[in-house]
C-alpha cells in the first residue's frame, strides 16, 4: 500500500518551492523594472507621471505652421545690426521657395544644394524680443516623408560691432 502521508508531504514541499521561486522571480522583476533607478529603467519607463518632458529651446529655432517655417528667437537680443545663419536641408525632397522678413533686408550669400546661408541686415539697430518671428521660410516637399532642416553657424553683430554666437536647433517635419 502506498504511503499517502509521504506523498502529501512531497507534494506540499514542491508546491511551497514553486511559490518561493515564483515570489523570487516576481521580486527580481519588480526591483529591476519598477524600483531600479538606473539609466536602463529611465529609458524603458513610460508612465503618466513622467510623460511631460520640458525641452529647452535653442536661441534660434524653427517653428512649423502648415508649409511655412518661422525662424523664432528664444531670447532677447538688443541692438542688432546683422544676423547671419545657414540652413541645411535635403534638396532632393525639400525645396525652399521663399525666404522673407518684414523687418530685415535679406542677402542670400550662398545658395548651393544642401545649404543656404542667409544674412539679415538693417540700417538702424533693432531689438529682437523673445518668441518674435524673424523670418518666414516657405517650403514644399516632393514626397511626404520626414525631413530635417537644421540651423547652423548662427550669430549676430550688435551696433558696437561685437559678434555673439547663438545656439541653434533644427526641425523635423
């Protein structure tokens, strides 16, 4: 005859070991994916509490409205005589049909494929306030796919002939 008590104790022991192993795996999983504060967790974590990301804009950045891009200042600049910058883009898909400004005289210094160098000048020194639209750039794309336009080498010269470098950023549209 079989020993039912011994069989019951073996079954109880295996059940307890399975519960302990499952608890250990769950504890390691929770520690690694929920509590751990390493960079891996920061990369993987998505929650409502961490969904708001504050982005520090550059001194000059591009803002898109319809097919128009606007060059926007993110800081106050006083007594500007000359503002210069270069736009880098993919001419195979993106074409810039017009660049205009109501306040500045525009000189297109370099108009090669992939790069457009623009110099904005004025007779009388001007002030640029934060969030002011400096330029309007009308673009079009041959095919609807994601493209980048980046601003590089941006600087301005004030009325005292001091030159200041500006931080820049691009846009994906």
